[in-house]
C-alpha cells in the first residue's frame, strides 16, 4: 500500500473528526464520562478501518457523522432533562460522610476500603484526618471530589472579618 | 439544534467532496478500498465461514450466481486440496480502467503459501469481485 495514500487518508480523517468534534461541543471528549468514553471507543475503531482502507471513505464519513449527531442529540436531551442526564452520565455516589466511609456508596462503586483510602490520600488527606472531610463523592466522571468541613477549610478574608466583628473592632 | 444542522451540513459537504474525488477525479485506491483490501476481506470472511455476509464483496452479477451454499462448497473443496486456511493476505495485481486483479495469499498448515488471483470490477465507485473461479481452481 503506497505511503502517500495512507498520509492522505490520515489527513482527511483527522480533519473530518476535528470538525465533527468542534461542532459537537467542547464537552464531547472531555475527561472521562461514560458518555465520552463510549464515543471515543467507537470513533477509535472507525478510524482504524478508514486509515487502512478497509471501508470506503464515504462509509466512514456517514458513520462518524451519524455518531456525532446521535451524541449531540443525547447531549441536548441530557441538558434539558435530569432523567436523561442521570441515565447517560450517572449520579455522584457518596462514599465518605463526616469522616466515615459509606458502605452503600462503596459497594455501588465496587470500591474497597483500600481504594477509598488511596483516593482520599491522593487529595492530600490521610486517614488520621478523615474527620476534616464532610463529604466525598465519586463523580460521574469517575473522579473523587472532597468537601471539607467548614472548620477544616483554609481561613478566608471573610473569616477574618467575622473574627474582627466578634472582637468588636 | 444549530449544531446538529452544522454537523449534517458538514457530513453532506464531505460526502460531496468524496464523490467528486471518486467519481469526478476517478480515484480507485485512496478514498475507496483498493482491490487487494476487498480480496483480503472476502477471503477472510470465507475463512471464518461467514458465507452469507460475503455477498457484499461481489458485483451485482456475481451475487446472482454465487450463493452462500456455493461459497461454502467452494471453500470446503479448496481446504480439502490445500489444507485449512490459517493466514490470509492479499497483494495488488494489475488495474486497467474499471477492471483489476488482486492476489489472495493463503497460508495453510500443510504447504507453502497458495496464491489465488481474483478479478474485480468497479461498481458504483467501489471494487467488487466478479467471480470465484480463482478459488475453485488455484
């Protein structure tokens, strides 16, 4: 297979995909929702077939265009309906509340205590300081987010103002 | 909704561009599967016993002549002669206008690679196999 034909196909596929992804919104391949993962997986397989000429380019364009359109319709549905959003993206799972792990949340995410320990540690909080965490969630993207208890948050300007008010200055 | 219209417009424009390249400029190898890719896919489908799905690799005329049962029979007879097909590849042969030939290279457990030439014809811009004579008597 001549190399220049592969180069032409690569450039063509790249431009088509770039245009489709730009048109379907910034969140299309944003980090790790189940939603964008499925899209990336299907597109990845399609590209392989197109680059090695296993399918005609017209078939690739039709398939990628259909996928982008369906993705956009689902995104539009998710942005207009909480029910569709929950269905395609899932909901955050509470895995730690007021410094204590939540069995039901961990079970739902197939997470062990060790994994929870690791995830919270990655956020800079070791097990001895779990009491500082008022809530930890596994977000729809798969990442863990922490909410610190008010007393454990770094002091803000408004805290200084409150202290000064209390002191009567 | 404007984004959907934009995507549909992009797809239509791109398909138009592909049509110009394939039908207007006569592209036979870049934006369409070249003959050797079609032959390789066909022989791979036969190797996997996907006889019904193999119909899409044939020209309209050939589809009328080549039934799944005939393909099964030809494949069985081919493997009884050369051994079970274990490896499939294809090489390009000649090309003249809307006709071409590509060579399927079959690797078996019993003998050296067997080379089977297959004729193709360009139909609606895409290469299609015109018959299975090559497979019947390699």
